[in-house]
C-alpha cells in the first residue's frame, strides 16, 4: 500500500464532482475535497440523451459557488474549480453538439464522453475532440475494448476515466468496476488512466492516498496509481486548454549550423574548407 511519503507532494485532482441541483450540497462536496487535499476539482455536468437531458447549461463560475474559495488542506491556497461536460452517447449524432460554437459549450474546461457501445468507443478514441473517455463501472461492459482504439487515444493525449464510488457503495458494482478496469488495463498497461470519485455526498469522497490504493485493486502499478490521482489529471487539464485554444505546446529545435553560417569559424579555416 502507498503512503503519503511516496507522493512527492503532487497536486491532487478529482475531475468528477457531480453538479448537484442544491447549491449548498455542491459547496459541501467541494469543501470536503479541499479538506482531503485535492488542489483541483471539476464540476461535472452530464447530458444523457436517453434521459432526454439535452440542454447544455452555462456552468457555475467559482465566484457564483463561493464568495471565498475553500483552502486546500496542507497547501494553504484555495482550491481550483473547473467545469466539465460529459456526453452519454448511444448514437453518433449525439456527438454533434461538441462541434457547436454558439452555445454554452465554450464555457467548459473539459470535454468527456461516455460511449454506450463499441462503435462509439472507437469514434471517441480516434475522432472526437474530447479530453476524457469514461469507462462504465456499474455493469458489465457491452463491448470489448480493442487495442487499436486505445492506442490511438493515447497517442492523441486522451485519458480514460474510472470512477470509484460505485465500488464503495455496492458489492456487485465493485465486481463490475474491478472486472472492467482489468479489461482496460490489459490493453493500456496502466497508461493514461484517471481515477475520479463521482461522489454525490461528502462521505463518499476518499483521500488521494486511499484512491491510489483502490487503483492497485483495479490493476494499476504503484507509479500509475499515483499518476491517476495527480499528474494524469493535470495532463487532462492541459489537453483541454490546448483544445480550447486550438494549439498545443510548440517545440523548438536548434538547427545545426553549416561552416558558412557559423561566424565563429576562423576565416582561414573557412577558406580551406572551400578548397
């Protein structure tokens, strides 16, 4: 089991704090996350076409939620609150909303997709402009996770989310969570995994070290389990920022200089080279 000493004081992230209709309940969730040591949380707004929740609402800003942001335990700084939009999709047409530019879509920091079948899982991994692909943990996966799809997603900088609260709440869901997680681990080898809570009550939240230990149950190595609650979450945020600005990190490489271009080469040496 992992101890706090091995974490190197990384910034911990929970990218799935469900948006609750009662503002006070949502405030308590965020306060609990800060108290447990999470530096960043994402409020998750879900659109489920099967439940006919199709309207993209404008997400709450941190200032609308708190007049004074909760302080992160052990960090002495306020928690960072982001917004996330998750689409539960069972048909390719459901994904069209991600291309909309005139709606409230632009206010969200993270895009996630919850594919309900194998075809849409492949589309999410290879085509959709998203940051997270959600893995179902409450029932047996209705499709096989295929290596080519996962490899393309990893190359594109997309991460896979596993939520842990269902495994805490119910023994049957715990079996599905572990089984589905292991199916994913066989393909991705523990890369690009994010562990989130999806907690609707403060008591369901677990501290980052406990979540990393749950990751071990899901088939993650110690290093990958640590990353799943810290650095991988930050990578998702960077991916979202790059997507929003339509550009990523620019790498520059110094071009080797030829003798003619190199002013430091003595004139006599240049002359000999030219002969």
